[in-house]
C-alpha cells in the first residue's frame, strides 16, 4: 500500500475514532446525564421564589379595622445588571435608611440576587422606583398592622415574622386568615453578563379570609377606659369586664388590664398578654348565691315567701360563717338583696348536695363555655363524692369552686334570657377576600337550665339588690338594673383565706326585667382602705357607668327616667343601713317631700337656714338631728359620720336632702 494511501487511512481512522468518542460523549451528556446537567443549568439560571399571601383582616361587628395587612417591599440587588456597585449604593442610600458603606458591605463578594433591605414603606418604594437604578428590584410583601394598637389586644393576639398566628384569635384562626402563598420563577435567559432577568408567576398567591368579630369597638373602648380608672384608683393586679348579649351569645366587649400594644408585642411580658376573662379563674363569692336560691326553688325546697332568720352569722355543727349584719327575719328576696350568708347556709341545708351540684353544673360551671378563645379554663367544680360536710354551705356562698369571667357571664345570661344556657360567641361572620360571606354564625343554645317563670323571679330578686340592697351604687338614672355584688376572699395555699386579698365584682343585667346586655366588672386585689374594698363600692359604680354608655350606644329605650331629685328620693326610700347587729330603717319622708321642699324654699330665702354639722355623730344621732330639722338624708356606710354634702354651715339646698358618709364597717 502506498504511503499516501496509508496516511489517508490513518487519518480517516483517527477522524472516525474522534467522531465516535465525540458522539459517545454527546450521548452521555444528552441522554445518560441529561437530568444532572439540566438541574445544574436551572440552578444557575432559574430560581424559584415564594410569593407572600395577603393575610385576611380582622374587623369588629361594624366593619372597623382591628388587624390588617399593609404593603411593604423588599429591596433586592441583581449583581449581573449592576454596572457600578458604587453608583448603585450611592443612589440607594438616598432613599433607604442605610449608608453607602452598609449597602456595599451587604453585597460583599456575593453575586446574583441579593436582599438589601426588608419591609420598606410604600412611599419610599415609590421614590426608589422613580430612580430607576439598574439591577435594583422591589418585591411586594405584607406586614401585620393593628390600627387600634392596644384595643382588645389580649383577645386579638398577634403574628410572627412569617405571618403565622402566635397568640389570641390570630393563632386560633391562623388557617382561616393565612391563605395560600404563590410561586414565581426568576429566569436569566440573557446571553450577556448584563442582560435582563425575567420573573414568571407560576401560581398566584391566594389571600386569606376576613373575620368579623362580635366585638363593638366603641363598647370595647368604654370597657377599657373604665377599667383604666379602676386601675388608677385601686392599683389592683388586674381588672376585667365583659359585655354580652344574653339572647344571641354575642360578646360585645371583653377587655382586661393590663394590656399591651399589638404593634410592639415583643416589649410586653407574657403575663400581660394573657386573655384573663377566659384563662384566669377565681372564687365567685356572693354573685353565686342567686343560683343556690334557684336550686332551692326549682327543687321545691323554698319559694320567694320562705323566711330565714339571721342573727349575724350562719351556723351548722362544727362551723359558723359570719354575716355582715343581723338581718333578722328575711324572705328569699331580702336574703339576696342583703347578701345574707346566714340565709344561704340555711338554704344549703334544705337541699340535697346532688341538687345543688346539678344546678351549678347545668349553668355551665366546671366546663368551658366554648367561646372562640385560646386556652380557656374549665374552672374548678368538684363532684359531690369529693365534697365534705361543709361543702354545700361553702358552695352556696361561692367558695370551694372557681369560675372564669366568661362562665359567670354565661350563667347570668341564662337568667337574663329566660332560662337558656347560650354559648358565648366572638365570631360573627367569615368572608372571602372579595367580601363574599363564607360562613355566618348565629345563636347556639346549649340547653335549658331553668323555666322562664323562675328566671323572671330571679331577675326580680337581682333588681332588688340594686334598688334597695348591697348594689345601690349600680343604680342608673335612665335604666333599671339587676345584679349581685361580690367580695370574695382569696384562698390561702396554706389553708383558709387571706383577710387582705379579695376579688371584688359586680355581675348584672340591664334593663332589669328585659335585659339587653349582661355585664361583669371584676377587680383582682384592689388596694386601699380594707373597710371600703367590697363589690358594691369598687365595681358597682363602674358597672353603672359602662352600662349607661353601652345601652345608649345601642339605642336601647330607657325603661325609667328620673330627675336628679326624684332619683335621690328613690335612693332615700330604698336605703337601709346596717349597724353592727341591727337594721335601722330610715323614716319615710317621701310623702312629705313636696311640702318640705316648698317650705324649705321660703325658709332658706328668708332666714338663711344652714346645714347642720353631723360629723362625729353616730348613725342614730344623725337620724335624730335630720328628723328634728325636718330634713332628708342619703346615708352611705355605717358607724360614725365622717363627711357630708353640703358641708356644715352652708345654706340648705331647696331639696333639703343631705348626703352623709359614715365610717364603714362592712364586709360582704
């Protein structure tokens, strides 16, 4: 074979070999290693990004915003598009709250898509867009914001950095509010180092549902402003108030202090963030007495005409419970009005333990109410098998059991609505991002607990507490009210009860016989003169102020309208003062009111009759002076007169009515 032919064959063979190797390599890359290299290419040129969903809003019952998601922006720098990092940093520093050096340091030696700043306000984002800086991109996000700051903070709760609910309703309804995130792909399809990148949305984000609460922002504000006054005046550990519609179960307001600013929740202590009306429990004290009476009447062991005798204490073998006065012979209505412990002890001995247990259990004690709250407490209510011989008498006055504020409101709502135990509700409706109603919630009756007739009788008894019993300071000018005062000593872990630590409360309904709202005001360990720290003094006035503003806001027609003079005369007529071991009834001067007022007007103008000095006198001596001078008086407290209005020596008012305060010696 010729040399030229051999060289040609060799070259041809070499070319065939190289072509074969190239084809084999190509097959290896394109067939056997395709997935591996495709993934590398995607990693280098395509990146996936999660698009934030917009969390649903929380509104009150009237549509006022309580929790919303506001637009924020994240600033990214895409290094392949940046012509000069120094120039880009200078431009960014004119808008962002960052220096040029901080921006350059943030980039460092990295390349690609780099986050520079997070949660940029929309107005600054617009300024940044107008600068049109090469390589600078803005990505839209959302941040949770609470427009009313601390209002209902213990109820609403808050979200974390990833928009997940961490506490309160935000946590309980996290799945409902959160929605679904979207997915986008960042694609670099350019052939040059400075070519543009494109973002392609694969799945758009889906916003969460909106929630309308039963809470009314105005009522919530009223509650919290009144609780703030109680905190300032009595410096307690905490204070709580709940307003509920007894017919629908809708909670119109539920607040507690201390609270916190939801926009700065990180600064609040965990104890401050607790939703106390649902989580904290306490011995209810005297406000439970109405249910012991209900048990006795329901089981045929007593009626409203049943008489009890009070010698200043209730007694049973091995036990004596002090009462706050010797009430003498009292019927059931008077026993509730005067909060008579002796009568309650006698009632507890008239009924079987199982009867009392069934009544309390039917009213919901020992079980959660089912309201939409996190970590609701059951309270403590033991079965009769764990009771001692003294337990029925203790339970009849609100000891040996604990309740939450929500449980008390639920129980009293059954009395207010005619005998049905109704589940408290905080959620009114759930709507889509387009405001289409997805779910609407209505009243949910748990069970019937008492008859309408018995409920009506109990409402009359509670009305007597306000009109002429221990709750007179809860009286309203335009509305009748019914309720029960309570001063519950706190249990000592070592046994017995503290003398100087109490939970005072007023639990009631307005209007008294046809209630539109049920209201609880409770204060935990108020400080001050121990002789004045009782429910009728601390919480009843706040109850009256809250109730008056709430009912007028709801446009409830007044069921009575009294002038200031007529109201004073009614207070005088109903006022009864307890002194040590006896009851002193003020003389009824109402029948002479018109004549006395007319004559006093002439006397005051002609002879300038002056107000007598009652200070230092006993109640009996003060009454004698009042009668001798043909005056009228509204007495507060008992013991010795320590203050009076008008002051001594001033001209007598035309009404000839004095307000007299005595040094109190009163414990409920």
